[in-house]
């Protein structure tokens, strides 16, 4: 029996195979899914912002791409995962409303860039990504198969 | 400056609620004139809530909704989101266009445009009332309409507050047609610096 665990906004969780992780309604936010197939440990983070560096409030580390990835790795290591074996799949980072060209509204794009950069720094290979666009995503990550199911409204369903 | 919304006093929250009351009262009247029907509004709610609770107010982060978004600039930069279910958006569009209710749940270009216009009028009257009351200049952007998951429509707006804190101040109004029909939720989300301007204008910045 596999459980389905909810990951909230600015939240992260690690599970053992075959549990699944879900986060709903990703817009500009990004769902980062990590997996160690050997240790059978999976994890998901739902980040809102690219970097904790400029933020005035950075106590909630799961909110930012950089600190969320660090903490998720630690959490997964605690369950027996090895950072060297981790692979990643990511989804989200869209721009829901198109008002002018203000940088603030392009937060989704900035999030996606930051996540790719942080994972690169940690030496974690990105197996698949589904980012950008102007629509929301609900994602379910299967820690057994490593499949990431992406649900949308009007853009169908896909597995990456 | 108010850094943490949880520092707001009871008097300040009441003053903000009163703004919601005045703004929404005017907006409800405008909506009633447009639809030639009776529109009621709920007592406004002022909430200081963690980010992921905002989507819960409209049914949950993956509920499909229609959102009309405005950036407000001027004396107090804010964000306005008018969120309604797809069925209610179709109903509102039909009321505005003088069509009988079809109970449909898909929005064509005409309906989207009608909903954007309703959002425009609602947020415009809301802001006008607020501006009159506070002597502030508040200028809404053109409306941006999106049909998608509630969480997805909200998170880009909420992310702007993430740099400063984990909570957001939400002024929420519900418009009703008849006894039960909830037409939509109007969220006014002032930016943190803007909150001080509003409180000063209301004379409760202490």
C-alpha cells in the first residue's frame, strides 16, 4: 500500500518507496522532486522564490529554491539517501497573468532558472522538466517508478 | 513600518475591515446596477493568514476558478484579485449580456471579456470608495483574466510577499445574488509598505 502525502506551499517532505507525494496548484511556484532509487527514498519541495539571499524573511527555508534543496537533501540523507545518487524532476514556474513586463511578474521564470542552477551546483542531474507556460499544474510524484504525473486544466495530463 | 502583519492591533484591523465594507458596498451596488438584480455582500473578513490558506478560501489550490487580477499603483501599491467559480463566471457573464442562465461551465471570449469588465467595475468602485475615504490616489491596471487552478492564480501574487514574511493580509468580500449564490471573492492584498500609508490615511497608524 502506498500513501499519498500532501506537500503545501513553501513546504518539503521525504518519503520511502512506494509512497507518493503531491502538491496542488503550482503557478509560478516550482515542485522539485528528488529520488534515490537505491535507497528507495523520494522527496518533494514546493518553492515560491528563487533565493533566500536577498530576502528579509528567510526563516522558512522551504520557501526558497536554494535552501529548500539543501534541506530536502539533508532530510533524504537522514532516511538513508546518498546525495551522489539523487536525480531530479521539476515542474511549475509559469506566468499566470500577463501584465506589462515587470520583472516581479516573471517570478516563475526566475524560479525555474534558480532551481536548475541550484541542482547543478549540488551535482544533481535533472532527468525531466516541465516548466513555463501560462497555466497551473498539480503534480504527483511516484517514489516507486520515479514518474511525475502532471495535471493541468485545459492542457491535458502528462507523465515525465 | 509594519513588517509582520501579525503586529496589527485590533483597532487597525477594524479600520481595515471598514474599508472593505465601504469598498464592497459600492462594488455591490455597481454590480446590482449592471445586472439589474439584487446583489448582497457579506460582512468583510480581514485575515492575516499563511500563504497556503488563501487558496482554501475559494475551495482549495487545485479548484478551477476564474481570476481577474489588477495591480494597483499610486499612494498604496496593492493587488486585487476577483475570484469566482467557473459556473458563477458564466452566470455573471450571462446576466451582464442579458442572456437567460444556461448553467454552462465553459467560457468563450465574449464571456471572458464580460467577466473582465465586471471585475473592472467591481475593483474600480471598490478603489474609488477607498480613495475617497482615505484621500489617497489609487490607480488600477488593466484587468488580466485567467482561468485556472486557484493556487496557481494566487501564488505569483503571493510570492511577492514571500521575501518579507510568511503571512499575507487579505481583505475578503463575498458577493451574493439572492440568498445563497456566492458570486465571487474579492481580495485586496496591500503591499507591506502600502499598509502603513493606508493606516496613516485612516488615522490609526500607531
